[in-house]
């Protein structure tokens, strides 16, 4: 196996290489009054710019002991009710959300030097809505959900293969088969920050804050 020098690799890398990254100007005075509108615009920009998997995001939670955890999940939607994602209620993140129903999300779109960060309480959708979300996805997504046991200890990859093959068969035979623990969650943000990178490191950070009567906006030092 080849040996690599981590520090040499780190020194060889660039942030926002102009060959692959375009840093568009961002005037916060022209930003819409709600974060959802700006998020939708920025998401569309990321898709148009060719950002790979722009719908993936970091989800940060804390467990019943207050210990933090983070992982990458997929955005299932965003509307007036919040930003949604899904997982098994029995998974590690599902258990953490049951113990502490508050989380943070982060999107990073390096082709445009942009980040979006959200924090707020999380609530689970009704079971019928969670199942509808699952069945609107691919056969592979259903098979993965039917495999179940997410975050539990696994004895071997052979055991996983057997369980997955059986789940794929069930998903193909019955595309409407339920996965009882599959849960759609919605994060209703209290704060949403939009970060636009600047080549002179004068990054623009605009934070929306929920006031109970709408949204206030403020600039943050980079």
C-alpha cells in the first residue's frame, strides 16, 4: 500500500480553485425577506453550476448525554414547515432526535463558494406522510429502508448481503410495502445563515433570525 504524507497533501490543495470555482457577488440588500426564497435561488444556482449532489447536507445532532454527532443526509424538501430529511426512528440519529429534538444543517456548494447553515427544533411527520415520502423514492431506497437495523452492530458483510437481497426482492414485489420505523423529519429553522465566499476573503455572511413575527436579517463578520 502506498504511503502518503498527509501534511504534504494538505499543502498541495487549493480552496476555491478558479479553474472550478466561480465566486459570484452577493449584495445582501437585494436578498428576499425570507430565507426559503433565497435558499431556493441559491440551490437552483448550485444545480445550474454543476455542483455534484447539491441536495446532500450535514446533519448535526446531540444524544441524550449531550454528545454531538454529524453525518451526511439528503434533503427531501423545504417549505414553510421546514427543511425535511428522513431516517429510521430507531437509528442513531433517530434516537438522538427523540432525546434532543434540535439539530443543525449545513450545505456546502464549493463551485460557488457558498454555504447555508440552519439551526432549529425538529419534529417528526405523521406516519402516513413518512411512508408516502418513502414510496415516492426509488426501489433501492425502499430496499434500503426494508433492510432496517440501521446503526446496529453488524457481524459480517455476508449477513448484510443476505438481508439486502431479501429486502430488494420484497421492494420489487410490493413497491408499497411499509417500513414502520421510517420517519420524515422537519427542521424548522430559528436561524439561517448564507455565506458567500469572496476572493479577497471579505466573505459576506447574512443571517436570518426568526422573531415570531417574521424574519429579521443581520450581517456577520467573516
